C-alpha cells in the first residue's frame, strides 16, 4: 500500500474540505462565545455549535499543520524557523488589533480600570498563532537534527506526559505566567500552550508520512477509520466513563489545558473525520469542494480577519445579547467578510509578488 518514495504528492482535497469545515465551525463558535445569549449557548443548538467548534476545529487545524509539513516544497530548516517567527509575531500583532485596541478604547470611554487590565491580558495572551509559530520552529529543529519517525513519536508522548506534571504549576506573577504560558497552561490566559497542543502537529506529521507514500488511499482510509474509531470510542469509554477522568470538552479551560488521554481521543476523532470525508468526497458538490479549498488555502488570513471583526464588533454589540436569528445573521456576515477579505489579501500579495519578480528580472538584464 506504500512506496519508499513520495508518490501521493498532489493536493489532497479531503484535507482541504476538513480544514474548510474547521474554519466554518471555528467562526461559529467564536461568534457564539462572544455574543450569544445564555439561553442559546445552553440549548441543544448551542451545544452542537460548541462541539463542532471543539474537536473538528483547533485539533484539526494543528493536525493538518503537521500533515502539511510533508507536502511543503521548502524543507530547509531556516524556512521553518522563519515561518515560525512570523507566526509568533503575527499572534501578538493580532492580539494588539483584535483585543488590546478595543479594550483600550473602552477604557478611555468608560474610565473603567478593568478594561485597562483586560487590554494588557488581551495583548499578551497565548493564542493559536503563537502556538503554531512554536510548532513550526520545533519542526525546523527536527529538520535540522534530521530526526527519525521514532524520535518524533517519543517527543509527542514525552511532551504530553510532561504536561500532566506541569499543568498544576501556576505562576502568581502576571508577566511570568504569560511568558511561561507559551510552554504550559500556567494561567487561564494561555489558550494554546505548547505541551498540550504539540501532540497534534507531530501525529499529523506521522500521518502525513504515510499518506504521501500511499498508493491506495481508499484502503488506507478504511484502515485509518477503523483504527481511529476504536481509539476514539474506546478511549471515551475507558478514560472518561470507566475511570472518570475529566474530558477536555467539559469546560473552556479543560479544553485548552487538556491531558494526554484527550490528546489520544481528540486525535482519533480528527483522523476519523478526515477518513469519513474521504469516503463521501464523490458525493460532495464540486462548488462546495471549491469553496472549502479556497477557505483552506486562505486559512491564516481568514483567521486573522474574523478575529479583528469580532473584537471590534464587540464595541457595538453587547456580549451575551444575541438570539438565535441574530447569531446566525452575524455569523454569516463575519464569514462572508472574512472570506472576501482573505481573497483580496491573496490577490494583492500575488500581484505584489509578480511586480517584484518583474522588477528583479529587469534589473538582472540590465
């Protein structure tokens, strides 16, 4: 079923659809978190939004980040280091634009010190961009050291196990907790600590190592679906029902600071979802596949734009105030504007790149 060399190197549409769905679910859950009434959040409708914004969203993003490392055309360590530093810086730029500025405006308008402290928290909180940056830097280190699959597997398990012991260590100092929060959940403002979430890019990378060498994707996904279903349902039954361990789906803080057992079940769910999507690909309308592919390609700018929209919309629309219909309308507006903004950004950067190339070649000829 597998070749020694990379053979399945084309665009994997099932992965694009999975990432596109993750973007859709992510925007829904963020809009609900900020603006929906409690009666909406606690309803079955709200719980469904909460679920699809959990397992099929952030774990899927990070898993696919690892898969994508196999498909990149630039495998030099310096490329990963540069990309990681850009993502890390981008995370704090996003914090400044989506949180710090709106909170600061509220502080000057209302003269409420809670908004001033909130602005500082928003500026230095550890979100998914910061984690993605650290993950890319770590992949650059792995590339530089030329580590093998066994070492990467051991790293994934070792980081997840060390997270169990470090997670209860909270730091009283505000500034120190924000810095250490990059590594583990030292405070409630560390939403994506490295030790909790690195399991997904590393297992995604190992999954991608198989996928890119796969000659029979149907057989591969059938086996992946069976194995992941056993791990997911077996893990839920064993860890959460029989032993009674807290699930990362119980609360927001449990989700962001979950443990090794959740790493296993969440990863299994992600692989199961990708496998099921691969089975129904022939039945998905081509227009929807195209849309999901565009969202997948524009994932970073869509994430950036949708958060800025939410952060500044919070100045106009009060939190916990939207009913079902209002929530749906606002979600559609943010999805459409984020998509259009991401497309504009892509065309603008592509146009700038073409102009730069032409200038370079003209100067070279001279």
